[in-house]
């Protein structure tokens, strides 16, 4: 049974934090799906990940290609995981389900702490998941370093 980790972004942007989390997840050996809500935003993230430079190359693909099943990191707006992902990263308020948390190794919810709607969406997701018995952790970077601020053990 996995857990949902909520990352409250206040000091760094999505395009800085996401690659760091992706590298850690890849280091754990996980295939990953990054789920967003808008195709244009996923294309933007795709470009950002390609521009990391040679030393930080992170193999990934944008969903809809013929090699989706082979991608170690797949960016998508869909709920399917053609690459057999065991880690799901939700960005921009993309929905996740309790079943996904319970079957994945890890679910990460990244949200912009300067956007009241994003904060409210994350709170709603936290409540829905913890009410369903999912383990969850809330991480904040308000001090400049990531610190765990809350944890729910799940059932």
C-alpha cells in the first residue's frame, strides 16, 4: 500500500521541484506518470524537462506517442498508465483516487502555495484520501527546506 505525499510549493516553482522528485522516484526504480489537467501545460513541462541539460538528462515522453509503454516518465492528462507506472505525480490539481494511492508505490501531489484555488484543491484531495484510509504526508518548504508538517497513517 502506497502513500500520498503533498508538496506545498512556496519557495520553488513546479519546473524546479518536479525534476528533483522525478529523479528521486527514478532512483527508487519506479516508472512514473505525471498527470496534469491541460495538454498545453504538459507540453510546457515536457519542454522544461528536455532543457535540463546533458548532466541532468531525464528520459521522459509526452503521452500520445507510439512508445508510451516504454517511457520511464510519461506526461499526460489521462488517467491511464500505459507505462505501468508505480508512481503518480499530480500537478495543477489533477485528480487522483484513493485506489490509485492504495495500489501505487507513491503518489505525489504538487501544488502552488501562492494560488488559493490550488491550496483548496489540495486540502480537498487530502481529506478525500485520508477519509478513504490512505496514508498521507504533507510537506512544506516555507522555511526554505522541505519539512514534514503533517502525517496521516491510513488504515
